[in-house]
C-alpha cells in the first residue's frame, strides 16, 4: 500500500491507498514542531485500530505547503516505514504538465496535485475550487496545463478575522442558513448570511468571470471539506471530488514507477 501525506496549512491528512482505492485516512492539526516519533506513535495506533501494520506500507509520497514540516515527515517515512519518501514536484515525481505562470516554483504543491487529479478524472477545460485555509480557484486547459488562478481568504480565516476584530460579534458555526432569506433579523443570522451567502456570491461571481476569460466551456470541480456544504445551495459545481489531493498523489506515485 501507499502512504500518501498531504501537509496543508491547517491539517495534515494521512491516507493508505491500495490499487488506487483509499482504504483509510486520518487527519491531524498541522504543527511543524511535531517530531517523526510523535507522528509515528499517533499513526501506528490508528493503523492498528483498523488492522493495518507499518509493514503493509510499501512507499510514501508527500505533498506539502509547509516546508518546515517536511523533514520530520521524511524521517517518519524512513525510520518507521523503511521508505525514502517521494516528494510531489521533485525528481522523480515531476508534474508532467506545463505551469504557464510567471513563477512556477511558487505554485503550492497541493494545487498542482489537485489539477493533475482533476484533469485525469475530467479531461477538459477546468476550474478547480478548493475550500482550504485559503479558497483557491485554479484553471487548467483541456491538455491539463496549469494556466493560473485566484487565491481568496478561506471562510474560516475570514470568520476568525471578523470575530477577533469586532468585540461584540459571537463565534458561529459555518452552516447553511435555515431559510433562503438574506435579511437577517438578529446578529447571528446576519453573520450566517454574510459568511454563507457572501461566499456563494463570491464563488459564482468569480467563476463567471473566469469562464468569460477562458472563452470556452469549462467544467467546475470542487474539493475541500466545505465543498458539499456550499453545493447545497448553488448549482455552480459540476463535480465534487473530496479526495482530489490524495487521488493526485496516487497518480503521481504510479507515474514515478
């Protein structure tokens, strides 16, 4: 089995992939100070609960946007799984597509991996919307080449900034409003409307502008934990792919072989 590790700004996802099928996945908060030994204790216990053993892991591949976390993840792979970790975007795990942007080296590994997976699943012009720490919009052409995109503050980040800057505003959960009204009659309702419908308006508006600039029909693929929440009240998404990054890491691993 392959151990695929997606190290994001907020969470790290560890997934066991067998023949392209995700058989187990676990999530932990990102902390660059966490050592390989700490990862191992946590991960081995979770694996044991699902009847998996370290010896089941044949290879490890890592995608990270947190450079300080990389070394300890590499040590985890070598010390506890007996494997030299493959790093997405570094030889021999090259992207295999053109990055038609000003600074290709600045593109987050997760966005490149998402694009590769999305194009393999949907081989056409694409706009990929990822709800993470940031909400990103990535454009790939029908050949799978990366053309550019947009970075917006993530919904949790925006809500945290709002609550911390306004003393009387309460912390609220991100959820779909109870009704479709956009006129709130109390503070919490008004915050829910602003966060939820405000983000839907942003998504629909930016996708419309991107489609106009692309000039060809483009399929909208969404990923990230909040994708299904927003999909409840907009028809902008053509496909929801919750495991896009892990699927992309599996595809890159297969290519590297």
